[in-house]
């Protein structure tokens, strides 16, 4: 991961969103939801609805709109086996399984889950089934030292030490395993008590998962505006994360954290179709159904100068927007072979810290470069925007999810007596977001206003003032 010195955390109503920055340079956005369709790392009670022998997989109802796939190699752990067996020998229709998300649903493919359950802490990973797949000898002196330390502290317990463990005392690691064991007992108890498949509510808080995912030696401070999140952040930073010396910065609770820190404005620039390059020139980003097309335009700089500047910015924008699949970049033509090699080297360096697998093909003489980047969940464009329903899809407006987040944020920050909702937003809140909308709006007077544009809402205070 590239150097991350700051983490700005925003409550979304569905969970938390974290902005990772190197000082003022926005690098990445991470969402961790506690409700909704997000699957990866979360725990579910699943029920086997179908066993497909030709696919060597089962399909489970996990309480979402689409069934999740459980491959045979991921089903063996619930049976207490390290040997791979046909799916029909591992599960049957009607079986109830405690599973963990591995991969988000993408387009027409449902999510993927596993019974190789992993409870992740800040400093260690624990497999409660006690089965650790053989991955061969540890590579490197650092990993080998961690492996030996883990075996000494927790022999035969299914514990793997993370690299952050080398900065903490043994007592911290023992206390963390105790917390994970308590969490596992709560997850099992909830799964046994549930009647229907679904997400387990006793899972870790989204803020804890976010901090765990972004923990790096360079992380110096966490900035939070929401009071409830600030309280949780303080407990974590002064508790299990105390050895890392991360500072908590409490922002003005009456405004969003992203607005106060400039993240909101930077996101708007990053999601724009045209993005200016430092020193001149621009890139134009056009996501399509088949690929992402990026065009590089010069601006008074030499072709090589503008291409090198574009390479660094393209890597940042691709990671920030979580663009995946085929990405085709039309650079300014470079006639000299050595200049094309410099561009290829610059692209490789720029994408070096991308958390997703990236493959870069050599530039063609005409300046075309194809980049393949693994798809990992929704892109930021899909999460925060949607095709405009009033202009035949030729433009994009705020997504209903983003509109709901803005509404829920306003309800958290100030007293509201009545809300008027556009028909599409009202329908989406009731059908897609009822789990968070109903509690938030329990004391609100609500009305559907056909005069409002797509995704719009109007808030009114007790004295009738409109905000």
C-alpha cells in the first residue's frame, strides 16, 4: 500500500467510509457496510438451496437478493477436512452453514462464500476451525520469524501473526486472541439462534474492520466528525492500537468529515469526466459496459512530459475510483522506442502500490496501452452516481445510495421534524434500505413529493423552516 498518513472517516448510515490520504493527496476510498449487499469478510448464516455436481459447488441463501456460491474447495472446512472432496460429499440441500464472504457479487455473478472462517485482528489472524492450509515455507526472514513466534505462543491454535505483530508485546497478542474467541462465541450463538439465513449482527463494528484494513506504520492520525464514531475510534486507538501511537482528531460534529477535510471536493474532481494534469494537459475518463477508455490530451508540454504526468495520475484515479476490467489508455504518441519504454516503466512504478492485481501491456507505436485490473466490488462511480433518468442516460447524477447517505447524515447532525422525498428516493429507502431507514425515520413525518427531481429531498424543522 502507498504511504497513508491520514484516515478520514465518515459515517454513511450503512456503515463507514474511509478516505486514505498521503497528507493532502487522496489515494483511496474504502467502504465497510454493516447492512446491505456487501459480502467480503462478513459472516452469514447460510442455507444450502442447491448442490450443482457439474460445477462442484453449492448455492446458498445468505439473506441477500441472489444466492451465494460455495465451491467444494471452500466447503471442506466445515466438515473438518483438509482433503478436497466432491461437493455432494460435503454438503446437502437444507444444511445450515456459518460462512464468510470472499468475493462481492459482480454483474450477473453472485457473491462467493467459504467455510474457511478467518477472524482477523489488528495483529493476528485466527481460524476457529483450527485447520490452516499448507502454503509451504514462509518466505523471507521477517515472515519466518513471525511464523516461529506464532507457533511458540499459540501452538496448534490456527493462529497466523500479521506483520504488525512484530511491533507489539506477547501480552497484546494473547489479549487479542481472547477478544477474537469471544467474538466467535457470539457469532456461533447468534447463528444457532437464527431461524432464517442472513448477515450476523454480532460481527465486528465496521470502524474496526476499516482500521484493520488500513493499518500501516505510516498511519499517523484518524480524523472523525461523528460523535459515536469518535468514541469508538478513541477506544480502539487507546486500546488494542495503543502501541502504534495513532492520533485521534475530532472534527466539528455539525459538518461532515469529508466536507471539512477537502475529501468531498477532491472526490468530485476525481469523479469528473475531465481531470486536469499538474503542469498542463488533461485526461478524459469514459467508463463503458465493455471497458474503461482514458484519453490523454497535451497542454503545451512535450509528448513525453504529458504522458509521464498522466501515468501517475491515471494510476491514482484508477485506484481511487476502483475501476476494473480492461482499461485502454490513448497516450500522446511517442515515436521514439526509448520514450515508450520510459512510459512503460513509469506506469509500472505508478501502479506498484495498487492493492488489486494489475497487468500492463507495452505501449503501441500509436500510444495505446491496455491495462488489466482485477474487479473488486463496485466502482466508486457505480456507488455514488447513476445515469440521469431525465436525459436518456447521457449524463450522470447522484446515486440513490449517495442521496440516502446525505439524507441520513443530515438527520444525524440536526433536528428534523418532516422530510419530503422524491418518489424514486422514497421507494428506494423503503425497499432497499429499510433496515437503516426505518429506525432513522421513526419519529419523522414523511411525504412523497412528485415535484422534486430524481433523488432529491427537503428537510423541515419543527418551526417549518426548510433546510
